[in-house]
């Protein structure tokens, strides 16, 4: 499920060949450090090498999918989350990222029409975020719900409303909510996803390349 660290995920899969020059852990640490530094191309490249080294782990590398989204490689991003869905159809957060990739590659309407039939997922706010994507509740309704709670629920509300606004083409609203999600007060709750908020909102703030 999306929240596990790359290190934890790798424990579940086949051992590496004795001929490998680097361990999976080395690729994990490299990918995470590159991502944290904002070097997303290098982070994805490290995970590509890991997938080549241990093919059985490739479908579950959701961190690679997030990196591909940040790089604007939306069809590849959608393919990564579709492969994760084949392994774990219950994960609503994975379905959310697949939606975001398709929305950017095509449109929100197309993404909604192709929303993965995922779940059930008992984790906080995942069902309500999924309902927002499906058009069953508005972003404001999700934020109102999140605002009545604390910590993790508020973090996920702002994170995914921000990402939804981004996928919908509202950059200003995306920056507003992702900035909130990236706030240090959520450091104890967001984990890797807090890092995603920080890295991506910095990218969104960059002036357009002339």
C-alpha cells in the first residue's frame, strides 16, 4: 500500500542475483535521497535500475509513479499505477494517483470515466478522496470534512485537494493546498507523502521556462 517505504516493500520480494553489483537497498537509498533533493529524473532512473535488477518488484514501485507524475511523463505514470492495481486492487490511494496521471495526460472527464474500481481501503480519508475524484463530493466538502479533524486527516485533505486542483489545471489552488500540506507541522504524519508535497510545490512555483 502507498505509505510503505521502498525498503519495506523490497523485503517482500525475491532476492537479488549474486552477480548483482549493487544491492536493492543501495538503489532504494539513492532513489530516496535524489527525490528529497528534488532530482526527480535521477530518482526515477535509480528505480528503473532496481526494476531491471528485481523484475518482481517493478509493479509495486509506486514511488516511481509519483516521480513520473512530477516529471510530466503522464502515460508512463498511469502505466505504473495500473500495474500496481493488478497487484493490489484494494488500494484507493493508488487509484487516486492513476486518476491524476490520466487527468493530466487526457482530461479529468476521461480520468473519471476510467477511475479504477478499487477498495475497500480503511485508511483515513482514502474513501472520501476517491469520492471526490468520482464527482460524488466537491473539494470544498472534502476540506470541510478534513478540517473537523486533526493531523493526518488534515494533511491528506490538503495534499489531495492540491493534487486534484493541479490535475484540473488550477495551478494557484494547487500551490495553496500543497503549500499547506508541505508545512512542517505535518512532518509527524505525512512521511514520504509530506516530502512529495514539498518537492512538487517547489516545482510548481518555478517560473515557466522561456
